[in-house]
């Protein structure tokens, strides 16, 4: 069930036409790479909220860590339980 849900989310996120160019790539449930990050709105160890494309991207989980941030690229690692767009 979780695998199908994540597959649907990733497929939707890869369609950049509706999100102003943001690309989100997940590696398992331990890493999220965001290309097109336009700023961090909120960040703690269980939630990262970003401006990305034309909306906001929320990454939820535990032990979340901003592993790298370079230009518009941002990498979050940890135990990721959910990724969602907020338009």
C-alpha cells in the first residue's frame, strides 16, 4: 500500500508542468532530493516545509536532516513517511 502511494506521489511530482519546474526524487524512504527549491519555510526533525515550484512541498518523517543545500537543490535524509504538495 505504501509503495503504491509513494509511486503515485513520485509520478505526480515528476510531472513538472504543473509545479513550475520543481523536480522531486525519492530514494527509498530515506532520501528526498528537491530541484527547484525556492526557500525553507519551516524545518525540524519531523517536518520540512519548502517553497518549490509554484507551491509548497511538505516532507514528513523522523530524524529528518538537511543533508545539503546548494543553489536551488536541497537534500533531506531520515526516515521519510510522507511527501505532499500544498498548492
